[in-house]
C-alpha cells in the first residue's frame, strides 16, 4: 500500500472497532494498520492524561491476537496487574473514554467491572492473575462449561511468589488454561533475579535466534540503549548456554510451553494462541515484546520505558509538569546522608527502585540495595534476616503494597523486635490510580502490631528528622509514612511536648486539633478560621502516631474538645487510637475523628477526593466550629456531641 493510501485510511479503522468482533474480521493488512492506529491513539490520549503508555504500547499485537483467537467475554481474558489493559479497553468499546482516562468520573486506569463485561477482575496489585485463572478454570471444569481462560502476565509480575504458588496448582489441576508471558525484560527497570535469568534461558529455544535478531535490528535504531541492551541479552544467553533445557522446568511441572514467539508478530502470536487454545491443558505462551514499542522516547527511556508518566509532550517525550521537590526526593537524599555514616544501613525495594527513590542509595552505595522483585512479603522477611545479621534495613515500598506483607511485618519482624524501618511512600489518598492504590490502611493495619512505631512527617524537615529517629531505633520496627506529590512547605513548631510538636496555640484553650502528617498546614488554616469565631485552637502534630504519645493524652485533657484529622481509614486510625488511650487514662474530653471512611473511593485527583471526604480546611473549620459552639450551648448539660458533620461514624 502506498504512503498516500496508508495515510488516507490512517485512523479510520480504529473508529470502526466497537467490539472484539470487529477485529476478528479484519485482514492481515488491515490489522497492521490498526495496530499503528492504536499506537497513535494511545500516545495521543495518554500524553494528555498521563498513564501506563509504555506497557500498553508493548501489548498491542498480543491483545489484538487474544481478541481474535478467543471470544471475550465468554472466554475470560485476565491481565495481571491490569496496567496494560488499555488496548483491551480500546477493543471493547471504550475508546471514547480515553479523553478522561484516570480522571474523576472517567475511565479507570485498570480493569473495571463497572466499565465493561469484558473486565472480570479489578486488579492493580501484581501477580494475582494466575490464581484467579486457576480458580476460574476449576470452576468452569466443575460446572461443565466450555470457556477458555487466558491470563497475561509480565516477566516482572512473574517475580511475585503468588504466580509460583498458582503455577504449582495450575499444573496439578491440569485444566485448560492459557498463560501468556509478556516478556519485555522489564518491570519498571530491567527485571532482575533468578527468574529473569531463567526467562532469558527460555529464549534458548531455536526460535530465539530469530527473535534476538529482530530485537537487535530494532534496537540498532535506538542509539542510546540499543547496543548495550543487545549485549546484555546476548551475554545472558551465552552465560547460561549450558543450562538445563529451558522449557523443561514448566514441562516437568506439567505445563506445556510454546515459544518464544515474537510478541509484535501478530500472525505468530495468533498461531501460538490457537495452538494453546486447542491443547486441552495448561499452556504457557512465551511472547517476547518491547516496552514502549513504536514510540521512540518510550523505547529510549532508560529509567522505565515510560512505564507510567504524567502528561507529556508527544514530540519530545518531555513531561509537561514542571519538576518539583517531592517527598520521595527528600527521603532519598536523607537516606543517602544517613547511609554515608551508617554502614549498617541497607535498602530494599520490591521492583520499584526509582519510584521509591531508593535507587539513589544504590547509585551512591552499590551493593547496599537489594531489589527483590515484586515480592513484598519476601522483602519483609528478607529484611528480618538482614536485621538478624546485624544490619538496619530500610524497606521502601508504596503504602498500598505493604498490606501484602502484614503477617511478615507482624511475626517475622515485630515479634523478633527487629530493627527494620519501613518507608511508605504514596501513603494516604493518592489519586488517579484509584481505590486499590490508596495508601489509607497502613496506620490502622499496622497500628495493631505490638512494638511497631509509626511516624507521619508533615514536611521535609520533619521527614528528615523522623527518618533519622526511625533508623536510630534498635529494638523493633518503625514505619515512616508520607503522601504522594510535592513536599509540603516547612512548618516549624512553636514548641515540643515529648515527641509532640505544637504548631500553634492561643490564650484560649478550647480545641486540640491533632493534625496527622501532611495535614499540619490544614490545621493552621483551620485554627485561623475557628479563631475568627472566638475560639482558641491548639494545633499539634504528634509526629509519632503509634504508640499514642502519653503527652498527647495529657494535652487532650487540657482542652474542651479534641479533633483528629488524618488521611487514613478512621477504623483503627489515629483518632480511634487516641480515643482509646484517653478512655484508658479516664480523660473525658469529647473527641471527633475526621478521616477516610473504610470504603472504596473512586479515582480522581488527591485534592478532589479529599474534598469529597470533607477533608479541606474549610470543611474541617466548619465542623470544628459547629461542635465547639454546640458544646458551649450545652455547657450546663452532660457532655454529649450532636450527630452530623463529616466526622459521623459509619
Ligand atoms: C504488589 C505490587 N507491587 C508493586 C507494584 C507496582 N508495579 C506496577 S507494574 C510493575 C512492573 C510490572 O512489570 P511487568 O509485569 O513485567 O509488566 P510490564 O509493565 O513490564 O508490562 C510494578 C512493580 C504492583 N502493581 N503490585
């Protein structure tokens, strides 16, 4: 087809795709054009909203092939982690939603049952798809239903232990099930570890040479990373050339292995999938793909191949947002400063060295950071081992992902009173990634762990200070948790009472406002607004929220009303814990706790969600004024607070 003809229909085919049936009837030539249109579409749309553009550019052909070979939604297509389901969304009638991708009221960045019957599971935490698939295949077998189950899993997600627990069971069950390994050699950064090496060894299959050549040709055109990456692939291959037959591991388990196939060769992927579909047992289709395929800035992005950038300029690939100092940066710099003088301090990351900032420590002190893969549970118990061995590990993860390792934190670390510091980035309300990514459970969930101390810094200075205090603790674990985004401006304390910072106080002692973490500034605004109504507010930042500081209870006893504000769930949160400590100390001052209801909160910006929850200075000031003025009105009555306001329990 001539360039003119190509251009003439460019973009038109995609508009005709309203569902999977539309791609089933396309010719090979049309499909090639469609794949290009999908890439253009992805780049154009995600450049405006931000999102997982790199992973999705890599699965265009895979997803097309899956929808051609299988019949979704009768056949079940599962995407591990779910961040690479954009193409699936495009092919299942959701193109129009991409203008509001990850925005309030718009398309979710992950599979969503509410959006489509083609989405079965609502994931986003990695390494679950094979377990879902195992259960689904068992259910269909037991119910006598002829439906295929297909799970796409990345080489990164395959480093998660659940995948291996699932494979073990899938093999034993022997049900018909197709596992597509989307092997791009990367998680965010290159996937490392024994498994990654093994996957490379799978490429020893004769087809590998062909794929390596393809990759070499393609990479040759990307001067920055092309040559080194090829060398790495080749070195890995040479290094393990004497290894056991690569597919043996899966086939010994009882899982048929097909591949490797070039994941950008639609015909090859389709024929592998058709073979797998008809096999009648569990099959692994090993597809080799390239993250960011077809968009040069993504392919050449060494950090993470545009894994999940914010809005960017399509021409240059440069991020639109002006750079700012993030909480992550402050942590990363301080950790390096601490490690410079503390040779026992080491770092652990679960496949997120750059996003958590721990990469900075790795650059300064190579050999003192361990990337364990997407394996939070292992990270925690491995940290326990490091601590038992005389080191002080700093485990840097997103708050939402530490939930996975509760038992390990509880028993393997805390019960042994081991000095491990957990640094929880993206704590509290995060935003566009939606309900599963909110780091709002940590203070409740880990609040029950005996001997665990939790710090919630309010600004850069307190983050530095609390991190130093945390790594100085040598008789048990600590958590330092902070939110996403630009770090709050420094807010100095007027005085300190025990560990508690007093941020402002007045001659009148009416309300004690306990502002947790980054709510310090909100507390100041609330105090100013409430003061206009004639009431005095003392704003404190407890700094260490667990265990509840005795001084906080004493401060509470000296006020007429206590109000806590946190961006963690209210059940078992800081407010709950303070109320309990006050009851235990027989302090009968009424307390209202403002925080996040234990519910599934939709995606949106952090500011939008906080506003929805009534966690703005204006809302909190209104609540506080209402409560304290009603207390005044009831002065001679027994103390009881009226219902209402956003602090009502639910
Ligand atoms: C339990 C958990 N830990 C960390 C993450 C963060 N995360 C999202 S995608 C990703 C890398 C996934 O790599 P891979 O499965 O190979 O998919 P790719 O993006 O390369 O297509 C990570 C670490 C997560 N989603 N879930």
